[in-house]
């Protein structure tokens, strides 16, 4: 049988389509991104080599820094709010797996399988200034003075966006945590049960220490996800009011396709990718020290 | 969510007068209007084509590659797997601008094959990881008996391996459908600039500006675009949860 699985020609026929497809549409595009970041480039013709001028311009651009701080704010909101909340819900659900709780788990997962557009249109109905659902609820409970133009008001717009993103992915993170908790062998809990340990004790002493890997893993997932934030911004606020709610990816999209500064946009990409690389290096240095092995 | 479904059955004035109540008359006019006025059929067909094309192409090329790496005496098999593993960490935003230029210059912009190629390429790493793991778990006797019967490797792959790979095919289809095609936003938004070629999620973002605030109408399009994933989820919630979390763990 060896001649079947050793034949160079059949190996080529099996592997080439995938390698070609991937090289052309994923690997190759990395090169022009780097290359044109050193050029004055409007997307059609490169008007000349400008060295690191694009980079200097980006680093002095207040809108770039604002969009970067928006991404970081989103990340922190996910780290300290979205992630912990998903973990807490997973702990509660696995502590008491009643039918009702399982139904909740199923429903909480639903938003993560819907398109960002649907989620964001739904939330723009909720946030809508004129007769939006949120404002109407506030009116019902008599908190009229809390009413705001949620997606326009400078003090609320970025948090309103963060709330949507946290809400959409909380069920997904919950399922990941839940699966991790369920994979802990029962023997760990038997002694605790005999001694009548409380939910809090079981969670902090047994469960959380045993799902370290999942926690690290969700952290990495959240980080990668927030860095790519684009669609939520596009649908909810279009980066506005003005440019205050832009994410970095939205900013580089705007720079390339609205201002036709493709060189500048590419320099943003490179700087942002380096920033992402540093964050992941920090996470794996200080938090995710052990390699995650799932087989 | 329920509120959206209710809204989609209400007429324009009722959306304002009783936003929380049940519709007085369950009317399908929003659904009919959304298809007629917004030209929804076109976008449903577009999204459907992109999705089916991507599922077929990524599974077709990905399973072949994974098979060679897992079960053929390919010296650089591990190298090949590592090549695609690194692909998992390339974020979309690093290539999106260059992709636009590549598609434009190659004449593939605003075409079905163009977006299907890009989607399939981006779905390839996860497809290959799933199939690679699956193929390695199969016993080698499977093909051996086929070879003894005189089959060549292509026949063995098509007739013996693929039929037993249904679980891997289903998992991958779910992941590709949910994460890489039907719901995909940034690539479609940036690389498609012909309004007739837009996918459903992209077309919907323009409906708000196009038609002001006809929330009933918009609710109907939101329901239509969410139906395929929701129906799938109702039938196989466990399977979908497993598929999507496995995929993210592989990342």
C-alpha cells in the first residue's frame, strides 16, 4: 500500500489547492500591508517612498490614540465585567443544573450565533433617542432624569457600545467556562459535599483553581476579539459622534476608504499589530504560562 | 429578541403606540414589504451563494490537505500543519486593505468567486485543524482493505474516508456557516462596493439609512436573516455549542 500514500503527485494534488488558496488570500496580503506603509499611497498609485513618515503621522494623530484607548477600554470592560460575569453564571449553572438553568444556558448562547448587524440593530432600537426601549423602561420606573441619548452623549456612547459587545458574547464565554467546569472529575467535589461546603467555598477553593486554563483561554479570546472590533462600531454609531467612538480597525478603514490615505492606514495596521503582539506576549508571560493542550 | 419578532408583525403606527404589547393584528405585510421594497430576495440569494460556496470550497480543499498531512507519508506534513496553525493567529484587520486591492486588481471584486475564495481561505486553518484531528483518530485498516481491492488513493478517500467523516463535516459546516460566511461582516463590508452584491448583514445596515425608522420593516428583515442560524440551533443546540467552542479552543 505504500506506493499509494507515498506518491509525490498524489500528495501534491491533495495539498496544493489548500496551500494556494491560503497563500494567495491570507499570507500574500500581509506583504503589501507592510510594504505600502512606507509609501505615500492612495490605493491606486504609490506616489513615492516616504520612509517612516506615515508612522510618525499616525503616532501624532489624536484620533488614532483615542481609538486605541477605546479598544483598551473595551478590553478592560471585558476583563473585569464581561468575563467575570460569564464565569459567575457558569458557576451558578453548574452548581445547580435544573431544567430552567439549562434553558437559560441555551438562550444566553443565542446572541453569539446571530450576525453583529442583527444584534446592533436590535440595540439601536433599545438605545434610540426617540421612544427607545431603554428610555421607555426608565419612564416606567420613574427615572426620567436618567434618560440620555445613549449613542450620542459623549459620556455614554463608548459604554453603550461596550454593553452590547459584552451582552453578545457573554453566553459564549459562559459555555466555555461551563464545559471546563463539567470536565472536572466528580471526586474533587465529594469531600466538599460531605463537609457541607457552601457555593462560595466550592467555587473559590475547588472550581476556579481547576479551570485556570479555561480562564486564560477566554482571556486570550476576549483580547483577540476586542482588538478586531469593527462591525459593532459601524452599525451602532458609525464611529460618531464625530470620531469619538472609533475603534482602531474602524479608524484604519476610514483612513483608507474615506480619506484615501492607504499608506497611513497601513502604518496604523502595523503599529496596532505590534501592539497586539506585545499584549499577547504579556498575557503568555504573566498569565497563560502553561500551554493549553486539548486533544 | 421576542420583542423584535413581535415588532415585525406590527404596522408602523402600532410600533409607536404600543411598543411592548402584542400586535393587535398579526400581519405579514412587513415580510412581504421587506422582500418587495428592500429587494431582500437578492441579498438572501447572495448570502446563500457565498455561504454554500465557502462551505464546499473550504471543506473540499481543507479535508484533502488534512488527509495528506494525517495519513499519507508526506515528509513535510507537520510543517504543513504548522503553516496553517500560524494562520489562525493572523487577524483579519492586518490584511483587509491589501485584500481589497488584490480583489480589485484581479477583477474578483464584487464577484461570487472573489468573496468565496477569501472566505474559504480564512476558514481553512480551522477546517484543517478539525479534519486533521479527526483523520488521525481513524484506524489505518480503513484504506488498506480498499487498496487490496485495487482502489487508488483518490477512490479510497472518496469512497471510504469521506463517508465516515460525516461528524467532522457537520462540525466544520456549522463553524464555517456561523463564523466565516453567513454572519461575516468586515470583509464583506469593505471589499464589496456594488450594492447588488452585498450579503444580507451588509445590506441590512443600509436599510436604516435608506428607509428612515420603519422598525416593523427592519424587524422583519432581522428575523429573516436570523432564521437559518436559529432554526439550526433549535434542532441541534448541543452540537452547535460544541462545534463553536471546539473551534475557538483550537484557535
